[in-house]
C-alpha cells in the first residue's frame, strides 16, 4: 500500500532537505539513500509505535512558489492499522523545530514531484548558507497556493506564466 502526504514550507529547498535528513537520522535513527535536494529514502522496520510491518519512506522535494513542497511517500507492507500519519506528524514537528517554519498541508498531485523539470540536483543548485535557528514546534496549517498566479500546474506540474488561465503543458484550466 502507498500513502502520500504533501507539505509546503516557506523556506529554501536546501534548508528543508537538510532538516528532513536530520529528522530521519536523529529522530528515527535511519541512514538515508540520497539524491541531494530531490530525494531521501529510508526503510521502515517493524514498529509497535506506528503499527508498521516493514516498508519504505521516500521524501521528494521541489521548489514551489517561494518555498519548498515536500511529498512524503509511505510504501508499507502491512497498512491495516498503520499510523503513517503519526510518523509524518513527528517528522514534520522535528523539521519545524529545526528550520522554524511550520509545515502547511498542500493539495497537489504527488506525481509532479517526479517530473524532470521539477527536479533539483546537487550539480544544478548552489545552496545558500543555512538561514535557520531552531524554534519550538508549531501546529500544521493548511495552505492553498495563491490562485491569482500559481507557478506550477496542479495537474501536470508544468511551470505557468503569470496570469495564465490555462496550462501551456496540458491545457488544464487554472482556477
């Protein structure tokens, strides 16, 4: 079974990527397979706390509006009763404590994270010096991208022109 959870952080991709890597290693004791600034993945062992019986967690990152969108994809062997939401909540709270910016829920198609034009690689990105100070965790908020001038199509992930009424990539009407 697969479950996707998507968040938005009003912070640059290097800060968000680094905070999720720290969460995996420090909070959950997991070494990650990495594709810098795009993907982190680690295994999920049997856990009484989250009622998960093996699987994987893959975290994808992409620039979105003026911050970073994050897709946390759970591929769980035994999903009945699994508490992937509790795992996500703890991981997001840790990230918020590192970067000082709360996670906001984002409603977009998780497949756009895999489109080539939305990938950021270590070779194509020069990260700024970390600009965060640890701050206390804050509750998640719901975020809807501004409808006046979205930057990416919610259907296909193509970059949109300012004021566009239709996507140039797939023809999807922009609301």
